[in-house]
C-alpha cells in the first residue's frame, strides 16, 4: 500500500484521483482548504483509507502542520488550483497574483515541504498543468494560461534538480466533463467539435494518467497531455 497526498482533493479532478488510488488499494491523504464537507463525504464513500487533511497551500503554517503529521509519502499530487476569466484590458494585478499564488507558488511550497519524505521513499511528484499551457488563446485566460505554463517549466526544472531520488512529471488535462457543462454549453460544443475523440475529458481517465506517471520509474520531467485529441484536432 502506497501513501498518496492529493492537494485540492475535493475538486472534480481531485476526487477522481483520490477514488482511483483508493480503488488500487492505496492510502490517500485528501487535502482540502475550505470544503471539509466534501472531504468527509469522500471518506464516507471510499472508506478508512481516505484521510481528510486540512491544508491551505497559500499558508506556510498550514503546510507545515499538515506535512509534519505525515510519516511516509510515496506520491505528491499537486492538484490545487483556481481558474478565472478576465480580458487583458480588465485584468487586475491582484487577479494575476492570486492565480499565481495558488497555481504556482502553492505548488512550489508544498513540493518543497514534502521533499524529504519523498526522497526517503524514492517517490514522485505529479503536477496538474493544463492544455492551456500548450495551447493558450481560448480567450480571457492570459493569467491562467501563464500560470499553467509556469507549472510545465517548474516541472522540468524540479525534475532535473531532484533526480534521481525523486521523479517529477506533469499531467495536462483538456476540458473536463463537469455538471456545469451541459450538452448546450457553447464551450462544450466548441471542444467536442475539435477533439478527435469528439468528447470532453472524463476526470477518471486523467486520474489513470496521474497514477501512471506517478509510478513509471522511467519518466521524469515530462508533461503528459490527456485531452481527447483536442490539440491534434
């Protein structure tokens, strides 16, 4: 049984990642910031091997408190992230800084804090990027796209620094299927028309990719795209 820490564990993707690892027989530390109820519901659904952990990636004290309680760690999944839209003429510096604070700085801080645990286990880090890092230009997302581009660069640089003891890879999902994207949503139609597989991305399929790169000992410094063929469309 491996021990996996998933930040942002109660989001649509985070829950799918937690569920996949639990189904494999692993122990999952499901980190949440504000959604304690969601973490409890996941624990009720998935059983005692899913442990809710309060963690704010923007707080050094919160990170230290959470990591201090971990005795062993095989994989860190940096899934915490936020998204917002703003045209460049309306985008404020505070909006830019908030996106980077969570999506990049939080990822750095948690990776740094877990370094010793992962080195002791010859473990792995999996960072959640986005196809927006590789195909920017969806519109009104310059700050988000830039933050995810930074995640890709961070992944490559950290992999070089921590090798060979710790492997570091990223997974870049496309547009995830989610309740708010019903069949009539314009963004859904646009995505499905271009994606070679003609559908949005199932979070469960992204979770499979996360688990794969987390355990493949021949991979580091890579970004794996899971987009249903959108970039190739």
